[in-house]
C-alpha cells in the first residue's frame, strides 16, 4: 500500500496538482479483480477513489499519464469531470 501511495504522490507532484483543492485518495485493499480474465490468488487488487478540484484540465491528463507510467498496472475504471462556475474542474476517479 505504501508503494501505491508513493505513486499517487509522485503523480500528483509531477502533474503540478500540489495546489489541488480537496485532494483525497482512499485506497481499499483486496477488492474484486475488474477484468474478465482469471488471475492467480497471489495477485492483489486495490481500488482507489480519487477526487480533487483543479484550475487546469491539462493537469488531469498529466496525472493520469503519470499513473499509467508508474510501477504498478493502474486501470482507470471511471472518471468524471465537472466544470464548475468558477472555472475550476472537479474530478472523481475510480482506479
């Protein structure tokens, strides 16, 4: 779990999201594998619910790119962006 949290912090810093409003990442251990293929019991799956608000939608893409290039295989199951009246973008992701 610590290594995954490190990946999230690196992605956050690399995407210049250190100033993101209400950044929150909740990790849930040992969830069901999201793909159809069967996997060995030794493989552990973690769900991450990530949410934050940013002033630049490019930072969202940069964040996802850094996760994809990280140490583990990250599967972005869902992502929702809401454009707010103040010009910011609210993001909610399940990875």
